[in-house]
């Protein structure tokens, strides 16, 4: 049962984020969501689906000043941020030997730097208000042997895992809980197009993943922090 009154969601146009927003709002949570600049039309369309319950703010989550301004705005709208869901991330299949350095930077920006730069501002807001819960999305294979071609992507997600565990340790005295879910492949249209030969019924259902993320951030989950929670679905 969802008892959260307020929440924020980063990368609000991703499949999982949209599921989280829908489930939160349908159970009474006021939401502020974040997307990239240039997405004004989609932002307005998303807001219109949930009149009075959703505000979408656009900005660069790797930029410290913009992140500070976005979180200040969100705090003003919501009063306080009880939970934050960080769904930002990109996947690129590349070998280390020939991946462009610029591509590695982009992967790390999306998968790690948004979590650090923007997540830190959310953390500071939660510290001021006396607590909160933060939930990130990593990847299951960060805790296994990483196959060839997954190196740059998994390295960025391993950095995220380190951030989650250590930020949880820092947050313990401030009643801030920080966790991550580690799914295998999530069943999205993008992934289906990218991997047409793979059976998507073995992948993680984004609706179920959203439900789990919301459940794990409930105010009653007081002892859950610093956890990397795998979601295996039917994949081994």
C-alpha cells in the first residue's frame, strides 16, 4: 500500500518512470517529474494526463546550478520530498578497445553523473526535512562477471552501485534511505527493436518493477538502505 504524499521522478519519459508516476498519482501521491530541455511538448502532454497532481520540470541533471534550481522548485511545489525515483540511464553495447571516449562520457553522464549531481541535491533537501527515500536503477550484471561488449555500460552502473551504498552510509544518521534495483533487460519497445531475436517474455516487466520500487520506498521500510536488489525475471 502506497502511503507517500509526495515524490519526485527523474527521466520522466522513460517507460519505468511513466509507470511509477501513474501508480503514485493513482494512489494519491503528488509528483514533480524531471526531463530534458527540448521536451516541452511531451512535458505538457504528461501534465495534462494528471491535472493538479503532476508538475514536469525540464533541465540538465548533470549541471549543478540547474539541479539546485530544479530541486528548490520541486521542494517549493511539494513542501517536502518523501521519495525520489531516479530512472535516468542509457545503454550502449560497445567494446572497450574501440569505444569513443565521447561515448563513454555520455554513458557515465546519464548513468552516473545525473545520480551524483542531481541526486545530491535531492539528498540535501531530504537532510533538511529530516529524512526520505531514494531509489536508483542499476543493472543485474554489475554483480556478476561482465560479458564482452557490456563494459562501458556496466562500469557506469558499478559506479552508481558504489554511490548508492556509500550515500546510504552517509544518510543513516539523517534518516535518508538509499537503495537501487538491479534488473536484467527491461521489456520496452526500444529494447524489443534493438534485440528482435530475443524472447521478451524473459525480460523484466516495467509495471512490476515500478510497483517494487514504490513498495521499497514506503515510510514503513525503515531498515532498508544501502541495498542492491536484483530483479531477475526469467533470465538466468
